[in-house]
């Protein structure tokens, strides 16, 4: 790794996965256990993602789960990767994260996205009369930021929330949030773990759009990556079939709980489905310690990321812990 990138940080993205034969309660226990291990292994932050109406993802009440994880850890930063802002009132989010910051001072991040994180019917149930398509996201963002830094004349105040420093990140899988984050001088996180073909263009757009702000003097970019590590390449490839099955079920519009790994994906997908999934998972890093280290260093070189947020969809919790343990030592 080049000297310029020797200080790249590693973080974790967790979706509180519900595996076949388990419950959300089991998922929450595993999430906290992973966060506690991550803190010990030196990961920088632990983020949870908002999704709805998906049996295999239990992190729908994202702020509540952030509080659970922050309460069970002591030093690692905990936050949202992300809160889908159009699903919520900006005031409610300011109050929720003001509460979290008041409880766990200096450890809370607020990552924001503009997608629904679900299907259209569920989005309608979430948003009720506010059927935003995300186009008003900049205005929602402005309103949210004003609750943390209100003027004296502001009639509505977030309590708790006002006057607190809750770092705001913009998340994206295309150029919209990259450009907005750059223009506002905010940190940016890109979802390369499911949108790899747009990663480098979005990074370039973020940096070219960047204007220094009271938050950042220069761009700061984090990139999400699927990383599945094991003691052998063959074992890692086997474990990765659970992730491939997840995406296959999404392609078929049949999302469900995470499935056990299989010996042969060729028996499950068609050539068209295989091509579609490989396109979405094209930046995934799968292998033993040496393989993962080489691919991770190349990925950092290509993206210029300041930080990598690792996602690992692995069926067995102990195998998942082992994967994150292997990855934790690779950039030291």
C-alpha cells in the first residue's frame, strides 16, 4: 500500500441480518456481539442501515438499534448508514439523534440517504401524505441541519438536538448525493457494495464539486465494500454464496431471510440472473487473508477512499466474526 493510503480506516456496515431459522431477536444479539468485537479489533465506526418490509433485515428502527449498540460498547463510533430522510420528518430525526448524542456524546454519526430503502407500497405506508421522490432531499437536509443549529428566531426547536454536534454524512449510489455533499462540504459515503460501476465517477464528482466548509477543509470519502474473508479462498467463495442468494432473491422480487451457503450456485441461477448479480456485486472482495489484502489495496488505490466500510453477508455468525477479524489486521 502506498504511504499516502497507509492511514485508511476500516469501518463496518451492519444490516442486522436475520438468517433462516432465526428471529430478529437473534439478529440483534449478533449485531451487538459483532460491534463489541469490532471495537476490540480497532474498527473506526459501526453503522446500521434502514430497510423496511424485508424479512432478512432487522434494522428498520435504525435509531433504536443504534442506541442498543452504543449502549453495549464504549469507544467505537455508531451511526446510520443510513437513515432514509424522505421517510421521516427532519424534526423527528433531529430529536432522535440529539437524544443519541446526548446519551453517547462524541460517538454518534448521522448518515443520510434519499432512497426509500423499500418497495413503493411500503414507502407509501411509511411516508403517508408525504410521498417524496427524493427530489426535495436538499430542502429536507437544510431543515434538519437548522434544527441542530437554530437561529434565535426559530420557533420550532429540536430538544434534545439544538446546539449539538452530530456529524452528518451524505450517502449515495449515484452522482446526486456526491455532488450535493461536495457542494456543502460534507463527508460522503458511496455504496460500492451494490453499485460498483458508479463508484469512481461518483468519487470524482464529489472531489470536483467540493467546497471547503465549517465541517471539512478537504474532501473525505468512505466507500462501502462487500468483503468476505476466510482461511482459504475456497471457504470464502463458499460463504459468499449466501450473499449471492440474497441478491438472487432480490432480482426475483422474493426477498427473504439469509440462506445457508451452497456448493454450487449454477444450480440456482440462470445465465441472465448470474450476469445481473455479478454486475451488482462486481466490487466484492472474497478470499483468504492474502487475496483480500491484495484486492483491498487495489480497491483503495482505484477509489482513493479515506475509509472503507465493510459489509459481510455471512450466514454463520462465527464465520462472520472470523471474516471481520481477518480484515481488521490488513491495513495496519
